[in-house]
């Protein structure tokens, strides 16, 4: 595994935004698929020992993903993602809200903006996460969002290395 890949995480409390930038040693099309295809997404979208379990996903404008992060003792933390904009292989935007198992959202949620670019065989993903509520942003930080994101991105890096070898 290469350790020279960019990972940057910052928080701007004045704009209530967290910004994550991560570089991957993989082609853009593979990274895009990892973020937009349920069967790949569920393999990495949770910090270990947690796992991602998608109940359904419809990746199109207006479509939704309803999924849980499942803990080692079976505890479930549900979320609803609604896709608001998709520009294939370059950008997608979604609203994200925590929810209960019956799909009742816990509002306010957050607005996620994913940008993808490739240069010299490496793909950079930049994610801007806007929270309407500073309290929600602070709660995410307190819950270990930065550390969880770093672990999740490491999961993706390892999965991409495996998938790249198969291509």
C-alpha cells in the first residue's frame, strides 16, 4: 500500500462545512463505481468493525439510498441519502439524514457535494459536507467523523487495490 496518497480533512465552522479530499491510486471509472454502485459501496462505506448494509439504492436524480451502518453487536445506525444532482464521472450531490429503521428522517441533515478528477492514473475525490445546523456539525465531529472518514477511505483504498488487479 502506498502511504503518499493525499488525505485532507478540514472543518469550517463559519460555513458549517466539513471538507474531505482523498486521492486514490485507481482509475476514475473504478472510483466512481465504488461510490455509486451498491454492491461495491457496501464493501467499504463504514469504519471497521462496522459494516454497511444497503436496504435499497436507486442512483439517479431524485433516487435514494437507505442503508445502515451495522456494529459488531448488531446495532444499526440508519441513514437516507437522496441524490439531487448527477454529472457522470465528475460530480454528484445528495442530501443525507440520519433515520430510524422505518425511514423516518432525523432533520436537519447535511448536503454532500462529491467531485471526482483523474490525473496520471490517480483519482482525487473532494467532498464538501454542508450542515444547516452547526450543532449537527459539532455532533458529527464529536462522534469521531474525521477518524471514521479516514478509516473508511482506507477501506476504499484497499478495495480499489484489489479491484484494480482484477481489471
